[in-house]
C-alpha cells in the first residue's frame, strides 16, 4: 500500500478514536498513552529541520555558481511569495466583509467565550506585547541577523536566522577558490543525503504519528465543543469563512500559477503533494513538513535540487499564505463581534501588517495567533477578542498549514519552470 493511503487510514482512524475518546471520557488515556507517539513523530521531523535547511540552502546557493543568478532567482522567489500572500489576505478580507460572520455572535456569547478562554487570551496578549516591546520599523531586519550561530540553530523558531546564515555562507562559498569550497560542499551534500534517508525512515512512522496527533486534537476539541455547544453555530460560521477563503486561494491562485508558469498537470501535482498536505494537516507545522515537501517536489514533481534547496526552505520560513488569510479574517471577525466598524485604511493596514507578519511568523504550530494580536493592536481592535476564536484555532491551524505547504510547492514548480 502506498504511503499516502496509509496516512489517510491513520487520519480516519485517529478521528474516529478521538471522537470515541471524547464521548466515553477516555481523554486522560488518550493524553497519556496515545498522544506521546504523535509528539515523537513531530519531534523526529523537527529534529532534522535545521540540518536540512543548512545543508540544502548552502549547497543550493553555492550551486547557483554566481551571485547574479542567485539575485535573479531570489528576487523572483520573494516577489512570488509576497504577491501570493497579499492575494490571500485580500481574498479573506473580501469574504469576511461580504458574509459578516462576526454579526452572528450576540453579546451574551462574547461574554461566555471570554470567560472560557480569558487566561489563554491573556497569555497570548503578553506574548505579543513582549514581541512588540521596543520594536522599531526595522526590527525584523535586526532579528534576522543572529549574534551567535549555535544559539540560532538551537531553536526551530529561529529558522529565519538559520536561513540568513545559510545564504551568506553559500554566497561566500561562491567567492572562494574551488579547491577550498569543494570539500565543504561535499560534506554538506553528504549531510543532505543523510537527512533525505532519515526522512524516508521517519515517514514509515507517519501513519502512526498522524493517528496519535489527530486523536489528541479531536479528543480535546470535542471536549471544548461539548462545553460551548450553545455557541457552536456562530463559530462554525467563522470557521466556514476561513476554510472557504483557504480553498479559494488554493483553487484560484495556485492553480493559476501552475497553469501559467508550468506544464505540470493539476492531477499529477496534487497527487504528488498529497502526503505533504496530510503531514502538514496533522502536524500544523510547515517547518516540520519541509523534509517531506522537498522529497516530493524533487522525486515526484521533477523540481531540480538547485531550485528546491533554495526555494522550499525559504518558503517554509516566509511564505505563510494560509496564516495571513486567517489573520485577516480573524481580525475583521473580532471587530464585527465587538461592534467596531473598520475603515478602508484599517483594512489596508491589515493587508500590510499580515504580509509583513507572515514573513516573520515561525513555522511552528500556533505561532499565527501571536501575530494576530499584533495585527489587532495595529487597527486598535481589543486584543482580548482572540478569546472568541481560541477554541477552534487548532483545527484552522491544521488547514492553513496545509495551504502554506501547497503554496511552497507551487512556487518551487513555477521557479523551476522559469529557470529552465
């Protein structure tokens, strides 16, 4: 049986077990004896994220042979990433303004939700405040340049710093004599092949990891839903708007790019990245999914290693289309729920802030909610309003991560075709 079918079976069985766990009160058993296997799977993927990015990016940049080629590919890639992110936010804002899901939440429901998640909301606000404190307009550039290589590589949330280090190392290798750069590149290529083999070994465990992750998520979310059943319909409306926006973005933006820039059939593309989407859905981390994304793009979609080793690690770090769309919808939803009217200038601020925030959002589960608080502060909407959406954020996190990795693979295919 092919791997993606095994993962789908794990997904379905995990969902069934999660529902049964919530209904029969097995949550403690699920948490103690099932969830750890999901955590192990997720940790295995995270384990190889930094060495994969370092080895693939340095060899990828160095293989571009000259800085002019690097500049051309880098500029095209970044423009495509930023462009698709801006389109994603715009789609989300159009839908949320037309459908107005926030108007479905009465005052009594707001109070109920705020009381339910008041501590979580306060924690997220404090985290956002610590991010915003003493931040100037160029602080993202400062954050991108680490003062210690080993400190940057010690935490997956510092992936943008790791990307910066890898790019400047790769550029430096282009500028030195071949007899000195060759041993370094051979070593890194060996590390790259080692990581690819590790990916194959880890993916044998994927169906069981996916089962455990989904069972844990469904069990906990079902528990929350049973407690807030009276407000489920309003939250489902909000979820529907976000999910509709994400699917519209994938259907319109990504398919248009594939049709316009590549000769890849849509059936072949989506069949090839199916396992990537399933891993992203179950882990909620485009960083953890990166090894699988690279393997599928190179082996099944025919993207050259030169392109994939540069475009995909960069995309996992700065290309967060799904996250940006969700942030736009969530910000307006919260404003509608608390009875605030947003001006055109406020909506433009959401687009600009969401695009910039998505570049700095860590490729790990739940990072988008902290950046959402910053967006809310930028448009003067009470950040306590995130208490309205925390209960269903995990499910949306899974779907928007799936959108993110689909965008990474789409841009990689487009760049490969443009360079060929």
